[in-house]
C-alpha cells in the first residue's frame, strides 16, 4: 500500500532571518558593497537586478544588513536615477506584450481582460507616484510613447 505524504499548506520557501545582521562569512565591507551597487547601477541595472547580481555573483545575501541602506537609497545618494520607477516599467512592459498578443489574436477575451486590468494598475500606480512627486503631475500613460521608452 502506497503511503501518501501531505505537504504543508503555504509556501515552502526558506524565511529571511528576523534580525538583519551581517553574516560573518560575507567578506565585503560597507564601502565595497556601495561601490558595487554604484557600478552595477551605472550599467543601467534596476535595483532588483542589482540585488540578484550581488546575491548570485558576489555572495551578498542582504545589502541592508551590510550597508544599512536599501539599494535605491544608494542609487539616490550617488545620483543614479531612472526615468520611471521599476514597478511601473514592469507593468508597462506587460501592457505592451499583451497588446502585441492581442494584435495577433483579436478574439482572445481573457487577454483583453488582462489588458484592462493592467491598464488600471498602471493608472493607480501613476496616481500614487504623482502624489509622492516621483512622477510629474502632467504624466499620462501613452502606449506608443511607452513602446519607444521601454524598447
């Protein structure tokens, strides 16, 4: 008789430690990590890409535990700015790919609904960034301009 093992409900990932303490096996100090962040940021990497690169290539598990700052804060201090926030760029890219799909498959209803939901997310996020002064007040989402900006 085969025995069935049940999995725990929820996510089966490891959890980040409660305290942000620099691990003793990390051989980088604060200045070196900040220099790496600046170098990768000048190579037009987003904050998420920088974090992944530091984790995978340099073995730095948590930037904030070492530097005391987030990656975006290091970008701001060193004058590395991107035109649009990272999450807004991701939504615009998703909108463009759904639109390309709908150009080929005009009767795809679920994709059309996905396009509508993505556009509304872009609008809500843009309103938030206008309120927090990260986007100019007159910024509007235009798919043709966004295609040129993103690609």
